[in-house]
């Protein structure tokens, strides 16, 4: 049980650091002509940080979007 708690804390710290990294990257101003892929990624990142509206949105799934409990149940 203690090992699971340590893994959860490590995953939370990893996620926090990744979000901080993306925040730092997207907060910098672009030199010269902005890259359209960068602009699209920035808009997508900002939309993920915004609170969800009441209307149904098409949710994009990412590799890190999973329920750890399902993973444990399927592998255990």
C-alpha cells in the first residue's frame, strides 16, 4: 500500500512538473513569424486549463488520460 502511495505522489509530481514546463514554454513570446503548430498547441493547452463549460465538448484523449484503477484491475 505504501508503494502505491509513493507511486501516486511521484505521478502527481511528474504531472505538476510537465504542466509547469508547458506553461513556461507557452508563456514565452515567439521571435519572428509564429509557427502555426506552436499557436495551435498553445490554444489547445490553454483550453485544457480552462474550466469546462456546460455544453458537451468533443474530448481529445491523450496517452496520459487514463484511470490508474482500471490499469491496476486489468493487470492485477
